[in-house]
């Protein structure tokens, strides 16, 4: 018998002073049986950093042809493709060809460093790709926020991110490995 996804509900309040975006989103996150809390929280963080009424979670790990999140135009063109993890370079090439902008959020400490060293040179040719690393210590702290029903506040200012839920609060300084050309 196949394991089913675990459903998480998140009430996400966003104050993004860098983009002048202030909104509340009621989200449903399906965590695939093979997905960790860390990966799910990085997906939630990626949503917060790109939040828009048209941004949505996809089937993610269940569908090779889709990113973790995407934003489509009214004509069904992919405007924004967001992946989380350490994908194969071919997947990023395909994403870059299919979408206006591609964001990749990598994490995993030493594993992310090794992945970046292996792929950095090849990824430089994708002018619409941005690669952002979430530090390992931040990932560990984010997993402390995980609950089946979460209320998370996200504040962004000058590239610095603050996440809080109840008594827990943390600061995240993402490392931009590659930005748009």
C-alpha cells in the first residue's frame, strides 16, 4: 500500500518591504512521504519570498515535469518556475527554456556546497536563473516551526528574512549563489 501525503495548513502573513508586498495567504501544503520537514519549510519560505495571487504549489515530487511552485500567465505561459533542492543541471536547462524566470533554492550545508562546485560553471549560461542557498543552521531552525496547523509571520527587509511562529523566531540571511544576468 502506497503512503499518502501528509497535509499541513499554514496561515502565512507576509510583510515584504523589499517588494512592498503585504498579504496573508491561507496555504495547504502536501508533504510527500519522501519529503523532509526541512524541504517543506524551504518550499514555504520560497512561497513567502515570491508571494503573488498567481503563485501556486504544484504536484512537486510527484511530477517530474513541474517545479515545486510556479506562476503562470493568463495564457498559461510559465512566468516563474521555483524549485527546491539539488536538481540535475538538465532539469534547470529545461526550466530555463520553459519559463521567463527560474529560482532555485538549495540547502543541505556541505551537500549544497559540493553540488554548487559541480554545477556552477554550467549554470552561468542560464541568464534567467537565480540560485539562492538557505544556510543549514537556518533550515534546522525552520523545522522547529513545523506543525500540522501553522501560523507563520514572514518579514523581509534588505534581503534579510525573519520568520516567527508563536514564541519561536529566527533570522535568515540567504546566500545568493547566482543572480539574474
